[in-house]
C-alpha cells in the first residue's frame, strides 16, 4: 500500500518549522479517581511526537478518550491525566489546550495536547466544516492511531482529506507493513487462528480468510459450532446451532482449495463453568450430554502446535479455550508457545489475544502485535480501512 510516511517527510527536510497535527490513540483506561491504570497507548504515541519535535516542528497532538457527548464537555472527558503522563515521559511541559478548533498557538520545538477531539460537534459524522477547520491548523497531518483507522471521523479522515499533506505516522505505518506482510504477500503456508464465543460475530472474517489461508484453526465457542457442523456432539457447550450451515460452507470452501479447518479430536470438559470445576479430557466423539467443552485437548493441541511450527505466516485472533481458568488454559498455552517457537512471521490482535500473550510472556516472540481491536478485525474481514484509503488517495495525488 502506497502512503506518504512521516519518516520520509523528515528525511526530505520537509518538517522543520511546520505545524504538525498528530492524531494519536490515547484512549487509556482510567480509574474512578481519574488516574491512568495502563499507559501503553501513551508510550506508543511518543515516537511520532519525538520525531516531530526533533525535526523542529510545532506539534499538536489530539485523541479521543471514552465516549463523550459532542458539544458537552465534562471534566471526566478531559485528557488532563494523559497530558500529565506525557509530560513525565517526554521530560517536558505538555500544555493541554481546550476549545482549539478555531486556532492553536504553538511554536516550533513546542508540543501541545488538544483536548478530547470527540467533544467537538460533528467529529463522529466526519463533518466537512469541522474537518476543514482542523486541516487549517496544520501544514502536515500525521495519522498515528491504528485503533481508529476503521472509523471515518473528522480527526481521522476529514482532516486527512483537506490538510496540505497527509501521512502515516510510525505506528500506523508499522501496522500497514505487518498487515501487508501477513495477508497481502504472505509466506506460505498461511495459518489463521480465529477464536471466540460466537461464529456470528466473526462469520465474515471466517468467510474472508477461507478464500486465502491454507489452514483455519477455530477455537472457543466457534470451534463448538464447527464440531456440530462435522457431526459431533458437544453436550451443553456454547455454540450457535443455527449457523451450522455457514460453518459447513466454510469447511467446504477450504476443502475445495485443498486447505483445511482442523476439527478437534479431543477436548477438555467440565460439568459447570467455573475455575474450580473438575476438568476431564475426552475424545471429541465421547462428549456427554451434560458436558461443557472449555478447551481443546492435548492431542489436538499437539497437532496444531506442529502445524504452527511449520507455518510461513500466522494470523492470531483469540484464545482457543477458557485460558483464564488454569484447568482449561492448556490449549491456549500450547498454541501460544508454538507461535513463539515458530519461524513464521506472526501477527496477533484482539484484547483476549493480547492478554494471552502477556500471560505467557511471549511478547518478544510474536512478529507483530496489533494495537487496534476493531480495526484489526475489519482488516481480517478483507475490508479497506477508511484511514488507509484516504492516505493512499492523498499519496497518489500530484
């Protein structure tokens, strides 16, 4: 995908003295006292900001935080905690600017944080007047918020449309590169792991991947629906019997291409959904009517691990069992360790997936960890994200 990259503008000497507007993703979790409980997104925003400051730009940064009502600013909506943390990390003052749409006073070598952009009327609907006002604030717009790349809003899309120059920041550019490597030009075999509670929420992803991947590993409640489609009994396990036809269609589409959806041969069951419920390993054909399937069994895990270690590219979205309960974490741990040991390029995304990566300490062994949940899923669905589309269009303009 051809987009202008902020690093290239700096290398070309086009940033010094310019007004640079960075759309970051600073939507951090806060506790009841308004304190940041996890600052990964603030830290991830720093490379673009430092690059701009080092290049001598006048730097403006904004983000959404929470779900404020447009036009009705409340103290709980404020980016003040983010400004304070950013100042600590940068080792310099980061003034917080409210009511900034009609003008911002910032000089080269300075950085300001513009108050919660979702408070601006017209933000979510990508209002053209608001977008043009934002674009007028800057000489260069830098989109560096992959987590918002699937939304066409004024601060993500409209400003990119009208700013003199629109480019991808280092975080967004890294996502574009990783996604292209994993999906557009993958080293084969390409294996995808799609897990979760419901087929319905990921049906379009499964259908899209079925046209491209060499192996489609399903887990969680999704795997239970596929087991039904394969003619197996699943007891009282979570599943969607009304989507068995769609699951069969995915299996058939894969088989027609010489690819496969591996169906579990053994599973870990319990009689109740609880952390202390006794766990029993059973052959997939022996699941009782009162059983709950809560994980793949060791035989299935070993088979999948061998496939993952032989893969060229791995896309991972979702744990394959209830890994929060130790008795039902074996499958997810086996998959995670196999991905870590595999020479394949791996890209992982989704909140539960990131939690599993953190639990097993394999962050450094995954090729790329995506920062955007919804945006990552839409990419897997085969959609072109609005942010990618507008940046590519701007790059193509003379």
